[in-house]
C-alpha cells in the first residue's frame, strides 16, 4: 500500500499494511523546537503529506509587551477581535461583531476564498490536490467548517446558549447564513476530489455536553446533514473534531455522515470509546493526551500510553490512526518518544 491507500483503508475499517500516521503543522511546536522538529518529522514520514521542512515562525518585537511576554491582538475576517497570550494557541474573544442582534441586518459575511471565486486559483489548488494524491498521499481539508464555535466567536458565549435554548429567530438566521457561506467551499472541494473534508465544533466539557442533545438535534444536526450530504454522495470521507465528552452525540454524528472522529481521548474510558466507535464503524484519530502526559509526563510514560492506545484501538485492524501535533510546553523528548513509539508499529 502507498500512504493514500493506507489511510483510505483505515477509514473503511480494512486492515492497512501499517499503522497510519497524520501530522498537523502547528506553528507553536516549530517555534519552540525549531529545526529539531523538522528533522524528526522528515525522518519519520506520515501518510498525509510528503516529507517537507516547515517554516520556523519568527516573531518581531511588536509581538511582545513591555515585560517581554507574547501579546497580540488580531481581528479575523468575520469581525471578531482576538487577544493572544500564547503564540500559536487559540486566543480569547475581546470584541464580537454581533454582540447586539441589531447589528445582524447590516452584517456582511467574509469574502469567499479565492479558490472558490477565482478560476485560476481554483485550478492551482485542484492541481496541487491531484499532484499530492498522485505522489501517493491522502489529501484532507482541515479545520474549515464549524457552526457552534463560529457562533460563540461572533456573539458572547452565554448569549449564544440562551439564544439556542429559546430558539431565537436571529440565531436561526445566523446559522443559515453560515451554512450558506460554507456551501460553495464544500462544492469546490468536492470537485477537486479531496479525500477528506474536516468539520469541527467543541461540544463537550470534561464530563458531558455543553448543550443538551435536544438542542443539538434542533439546531445543529439538520445543518450538518445539509452540509455533509453532498460530501457523502461524492464518496468523500467526513472527519469531525470535538473536544470534551460528547459520546451522547456519536450516533447523531454518524447519522449525518461523519466517517471518523478526532476526540479528546482522555475524557473517555478508552476501551469503552474504542468499542463504541467500532460498533458505529466510525474511525478514530488517536491524539495522545496532549494536556497531560505529553506535556507533564516522562518519555517512558508517553511510550506506555502509546502502547495502551495501540492495543485498545488496534489500528492494524483498520478504523484508527495516530494524529500528531505539537503544542506549547511539550518537551521535545516526549515528542520524540511519541513519534518513535508510534512508528515502531509500522
């Protein structure tokens, strides 16, 4: 098998010839570890991308406050002003474009990306996708499509929860506007023939859902189904990320078209999670405990956890692969132990 065949087999719960591995570029990992990370990832090549040395972020003095601590403010295309205190890590909303519903009537959605509106840009991206696949790697579109997280970035969190609970007309209108905005992008990705399209919304706390299953079914499930239907019809895999404990939504996500999930594994009983997902035929991206063992453990603890994950999720039988990204504060020795242990199963 080449890498693309290995990935697609895992999605279909067919036994791959080796444990699939996915890397994701995280600027903070390269900022903290520099070329050592490039050396490691180019030595141990994953299945979604050919080996490539990634740029090392360089920060100017304007990115730091008077005490020498990283501190930036950035306004995104949706109109939200974000404050960042850890480079490369999600910020905190400081100004919302729709803190008052009176602003909705005049709100303008962001411009579509050029690969949707410009034929030349579309063709350039399509050519890149095809070249990537012809080289034997799977191509995925990461992190683009979110509903709940988009709402709480545009309007204060507590207000969004109340709006959803009382079924306000404005929250319904905004959700439909967001779906309308995403649809041309999904259509373009389908035409390009990507292998995986990624959705993501954090619906969980460490112990249960943020929202009731009834609110999810009322507001989010039909809209995911609307967005995912053409992807399913095209035979493209749908991948879903959600932090927190969201097992009460697994069946709903499967019903709307989710083929695989990237969960916060430490929020669950690992064996029960593995059994549930295998019963649903929903494959899993195994993301080794980044907030605990990867950051605060020892290399030996990292290796032991990878062994436990492998023996529980059984990537050799299909339906699971390792997902690796490097966050702030992870000792390089732990990252190296993770990669080496994962690749010992290939």
